C-alpha cells in the first residue's frame, strides 16, 4: 500500500552498531521522498536526518540540520555530536 509517512519508535534500540547501520540505511532508502519520523535515544543517529527535534525536561528544541545543531551548541544537555 502506498504511504506518505513512516514513524519509527526506537527502531534500533536493541541491536549492535553494525546491524543498526544496515537497518538505518535501508529505512532511509525505503523512505526516500517520504516523511520519516524516527524517535530515538541514540545520539549517533542524528547525523542521518534533515531535521532534529529534541525534547528535554518538557522543552522542545528544533534544529534544521546537524550543522545547525553543532553551531547552536546547546548547553542544557551534553550530547555526543557525530561527525
């Protein structure tokens, strides 16, 4: 069935990094030209996404790209920023 939006909630939370990487690349390929929403606690995944929204202590922070996130350097939480 055709779809416009895919939602993934912790889709890679219990797997190793190699398998996670394969799954993410396949999901991104399948959702090309679609809206894909990934809810995750894995900070290393933010490098794959066009937009980043972080919810922290009830506050919402939006970044338009990984570069935007890096430039803003939010001090309220310490994230490992992927290359």
